[in-house]
């Protein structure tokens, strides 16, 4: 028995729950209970520890034969996690295969020329503190939706994602012989590594858009590289007079803040 890979209309690779259950050679009579458990279990996805989300990690498969068995389309990543958590004797074989397929899927997400150009524009506007604040709020909202409407462990999750915390920045500043009294995390970053603020804002943006941690961090790292090469200005425009605000892509800034229909960011919509 082979695990069949299906491709949705949007180009997403999926497997069916019934086929996965068969190839793992799990008892047929346990399918209904296993499928229910699979979709309500907590897994360590690339974007964090959470339950599978409908229409993101799985969806119900239409039953054209009016049978009594409920089937589901399951993402490659979720199928891999289910396989690893199963009691199947063949889980190692299929988990390795799904992992290799998952890597191919991510490799297929290489940036287009248009996306590279958009990241370049994003890099410039993410120097504006108003954009940084906006993407952080959007990321928090997405995090809350994925965690039952609560923000529990938000700061712990975000510091793990970004690779730094206020405490670590405070220690770094002290090592540099600088005062940390009364400084916010953003103010500390400005002195320790100001272009990390651009990287952080880009990661927040793409996490808010539902991308994986790895994908969001890859784009964040690229933006930081661009910021360093371009010597992007970090500017707190929240209370500044318009005459002093740098002349940047206003349309993209409004997109980031959700006040304008997406054009640049639409390049990443699936």
C-alpha cells in the first residue's frame, strides 16, 4: 500500500486521512476514533505548539458516495506529525518520506523576482516604528486566535521565535557599558542591533499572515541583510510632523497597517 499525494486546486499537496490510516496499518475499526484524535491532538508545528486548524492543516473531504466514513484532506506537515505520534510499525518509513516531501514543498516556495522586489520595499518601510508596532499587534492577534483567544506565553513564544528577549538585550547593553534604566525593548535594540528591528517586523508580518516560522524567519533574515546594505533609517514616525517623515512607499505602509487593499502583500496570498 502506497501513500497517495493529492494536489489541491491551489497547488497544495495533501493526503487523505483514510489512506494514511491504511498505510500505517492501523485497525480499520479504530479509524473514526483515530481520525477524531488526530484533528484534536496538540503537535509541534513549524510555527509553534498548537492544535490543527481547519482549512489550514486539514479540511473535510466531500463524500460523493454517501458513505458513512468521514474523510479529511490533511496537509503534508500534519500527516508527518500524525505518523510520528502513531503506534504504527511503519511510522519511521512514512515519516521520513513525508519529511522529504515537506522539504520539497518548502523549497518550491523560492521567491519570485516580484517577491524579492517586494521584500526590498518592505525592508525600507519597516524602518518606520509605526509599521513595526502594527505588525507586532497583528502577529499577537494571530497568536491569540491559534491559542483559543488568549495571549498566554506570548512573550515567551515570541522571544523564542526571534532569538532574543528584553533580559538578553539588557545583559548585552550592560556588557557594552551602557545604561538600561527606563529603556524599552525597542530602545535597547536600537543600541544593540538596530536592523534587528526590521527583521523582527518582517517576521511578525508573515507570521500574522499565517506563514511558517521557518519561512517568516527566512524573509526576516533577507530583509535584515537588505537593511544593512541599504543603511535603512530607523525612524519613530508616530508623533513626528509629516514634513520630517522619510519619503517612503506610502501605499505599502498603508497595506501593512491594513488601511489599504493589498497589492504587494498579495504576492504571498495562497
